[in-house]
């Protein structure tokens, strides 16, 4: 797992209780019972961690952990998603 993946997973785990080893990058975020507020909090934590600004619509469109990783990677590289 890459450093970005590890950091994103760590942030998601802060907002829901998911034991180690039970998460794959393709796991839908809805499986973690995250509501819209929790997703926004994750977005704020990602912004702080990576020193970026993440568009709320792009964040809301992220449906899996892999989507979040791709979003963070694109934003940190200065690319539109």
C-alpha cells in the first residue's frame, strides 16, 4: 500500500470503526456507515493532512477508498479530477 493509501485509510478509520485487515481499496464507503457529515469531516482531515483544497462535489462523488486515494493524488498533483 502506498503512503497516500495508508494516510487516507488512517483518516477514514478515525471516523468509523473498521478493524485492521478488513478493508480493501475497492470497499464502498457506504459499508462504513458514513453519513454526509462524516464524509465532510474526512474531507477536512484530508485537506489538513495533504495541505490541499478538495471540492465538496468531488468528495461526494467518491464512493470507494480507491476513489478517495485517486482524488487526493490528483489534487496534490494539481490536476482536476
